[in-house]
C-alpha cells in the first residue's frame, strides 16, 4: 500500500502538493490556537462555560464565512495569489492577538479575524486537485489535508509555550512559521498549471457544476458539517472539556487533545485512499453510524481512562469521514473545486462553530457535558441515514466506469 501511495504521489506535481500541505498545516495551527490556549485565556478572564464555548468557536465561524469567499476567488484568480493573501491576513491577526487581546470582547473580535486561517482549506484542496489527475484525487487531497494535524502541534506545543512565555507571546511567536510558509508558497507553487484555463473560463466553468448539482452540494455540506465540524469542533473544545470534567491542567488536557487530533489527521488521507478504491458513499455510511455510537457512549461521561480511548476512536472515524466526503467532491465537482470546497468547507466550519458553543450552553443549562455528546450522536445518526437514502438516489456520471461503479 505504501509503494502504491508513493507511485500515486509521483503521478502529479508533488512540490505543489507539499506546499498545499504546508499552507494548510500552519494555517490550521493558527486557526485552532485560541482553542489550544482556551484554558489559560478563560482563567484570565474568568469565563463561564457558555463564554468558553463561544471563545473557541468564533474562529471556526470566521473560517466558515471566509471559505465561501476564498473558494471562488481561488477558482477565478488562481490559488497562488489568494493563498498568499490568506497568509498575509493571518500575520495581521496574530499581531493583533499578540498586542491587543486584553479583554474577552477583544479576543472574540480577534478570534473572528483569526478565522481567515480556516480559509486555507479552500486553497490547499484546489491546489492538490489541480496538481494531480482524477485517478489520484482522493489520495492527493488527503495528503494535503493532513494539514489537519496542525491541531496536534497547536494543542501539544502551544500550552507548553504559553507556560513559559505567556499566551499573548505565543501568538507573536506563531508569526515566524507563517512568514516561512508564505516564502515557500511563493517560491514553489506555479502561478498557473498547463491545464489551467483563463480567469474568465474558470469563472464560467466553476458556476456550471454548482448550478446543476446544487441538491447534491447541499447534501455534502450537511455531511461535512458533521465530519469536519465534529473534528475541528471537538479538537477546539476538548482542552476545556478535559480541564473542566477531569481537572487536568492546561498541558495535560492539550496533550490528550493532541493525541485525539493526531488520530483524526492521519486517518483522513487513508479515508481518501480507501474511497478511491472502494467508493466513498458506502464507507461513509458505516463510519457515520459508528461515530454516532461512540458519541452516545461518551455522553455517559465515564472516567478518563474510558473516555480517552472512546474520544480517540471517534476522532479517528471523523478523520476517515473527512477524506471520504472529499473524494466524492473531487469526482463530482472537478471543474469547480475551489467553489465547491469553499461552500462545503464553510459548512464544516459552521458545524465546528455550533459544536463547542452548544456544548458550553448545554453545560450551563444542564450542569453536564453529556447533553452535548447526545446532540452530536443524533446528528451523526441522521447523517448516516441520509447516506443510505441519498447515496442510492444520486449516481456519479464519470468517465471512469470503475469509479462510478464503486460509488
């Protein structure tokens, strides 16, 4: 399998693929930095559970909104100039957090701006898609999306750095890798690929599959709201959950979250690769059903030694689901990956926003985090049923009959 994967990576422009991964990796760290430092920020401002939930959720909302804008811009003007613009905006947001995040309201505003880092999703995936042929789309975009592992770096290292220099200075230090990423991206990524059409043709082409397949796009948005929304929402909120529920300090809670995030990040390219071979629809139904069962089990709020492996298993399957969803997206919307990934990615970001904010509200209302897990189990169950029904109704019209038969 490893040999086959290496051959598939060599089938396209691998420097672009690595640049897409780096862009997403570093941006993902920025995007989840407030969540990783949420315990320290909440203690300094003495926040309630609801306020904690919104604190870590606001960057996810900002990313959701900006993905809708960045995706079409990437289709029209190319991923390189828009990708560089996103990195520039991240530098500004980090500078503001470094020097001006002195109140809860200021951090909410800065968190909304930091959400621009979440728009990297609409840069990395179209770049990977353009650099590789259709037969290897699932694996290529899965590799680019390993940038999700930025959650590991954010939740593992940020609390430790904050313990040494303070959480404000942690934002300032993050500017260095973002600048490095911008330099690499500018140097390695071509301004256009040989098969890339003109700006006008890209704008026209991107609107055609979106208009024709709007119901399918809406359905995929719902699925991604559960899979990616669950992944990013839980990894943003788990540091606070582990701290509040099990009295772990910031570093220990971050370490547990990092391991959960690592499982989900590594699972994403595997999910995309398996979807290339066996089709994403059938695998998604199974994954979502198990996710619903695991979330239901987590609602029992068992001791940490039971909760932790359940959490890892759920994040692992959410990662698989992310890769499977976008294997289907890459096949269905080949002419409009930027636009499609922008809308679907926005739905994932919105799912991520609602998850921690709902957990915080339900905790204040009911006195327990169990209700949040029950809510997510219900959403995952509905998504699994929808795959069973909609997957039969929608058939992909692809030139590759082998892929079509799997779907």
